[in-house]
C-alpha cells in the first residue's frame, strides 16, 4: 500500500447525506483493508454519523454542503475530517437526562479517546471549520 492514501466526498447538507457519508467512508476503508465487520469500523461508522449529523443540523442553513476527508498515513494513522462553512465551532452542551440531542460531541470525544485517538477543530480559510479525528490504524497490513 502507498505511504499516503486520500479520499474525499462533498455532499449536500441534507439528512439523507448522513448515511451517504457513512457508506462512503466504510467503502473507502474496506478498499484500504479495514473490513466493515470490525469493532474499529463500527466506531468509525458512529463517529462519521455524528460528525455528518452535526454538519447538517447545526449549521442552520449556512452551509449548503459538507465535505468528508479521509487520510491514511503509512498504515499508522487514519484521519477523518468533516468540513462545513458555518463559522461556529462545536460546543459541548450540558445534557439533561431527558434531552434527545446535544450529546454528539461528547460521544465523538469519548469514542476517539477510547481508541487512543485525538480530536481537533480548525478554522478554514473560507470561514468555516473542520472537525478532525485522528485514530491509530488497526487494519492488517496487506502485502
């Protein structure tokens, strides 16, 4: 496998795009050697779902699209970024017991840390933001 793999997809900020983003990511990871029936793939599936949902729900119509970027470095680290054009960075909201939403970033942070990864948020030159997740790559190296 190459030292560096990249893939990207831009989707409309529509609820149907959440499953499209998730399916795209899982397809690309399978091509790179991570089977979809692993615990890591399940974790990535949930992280991408939460990030895409945030890009759709919390941009308040100010981001007509969002982009999912994947980067695999030397079969060591997987980076997943979701970019939208809304300037507000995600905030951790106090979650009431009966609250149905507002826990996405808490879930993402917990899953990322549980896998030994890290989360970062960066402003884009266009005035939006990218939420990046970096995870150790655990797929078997294929020769």
